C-alpha cells in the first residue's frame, strides 16, 4: 500500500486557503522554510505524523480530514485484485 501525499497536500492547501494564510505564514509558525512547506502542499515530500498533527492544529482541521482519501485508490485496487 502507498499513501498519496498529493491528496494530503491538497487538503492542507485547501485548509490554509480557507484560513486566508500564506505558505510563508504557516511555515514560520511551524519553524520551517516556506520552500519545504510548499513541497508538503504539493505532495513532493513525505512528512511524519507529528508534523501532520502540528499542521492540523495550526489550521484548526482534524487530522483525519487531512489524510481522508489518501488511500482510496489503493483500497480500490486491493478490492479489485481480490475479486
């Protein structure tokens, strides 16, 4: 199984935009570079659970909302393979 970090990144980006915050503002609050934070939003890098939890708290979004659907495609393939 694999995790789609692009799906997670899209959810993070949507939540950030709803709060009308820039990538730079979030990155500063997380004590990271805005370049690295941008990679998280684009799904270009993997981030650990602790960092995802920090982002969810900062954006006031449940962690499960950020990761929702990131395994769906895999789950569909598994179901299809079992049939």
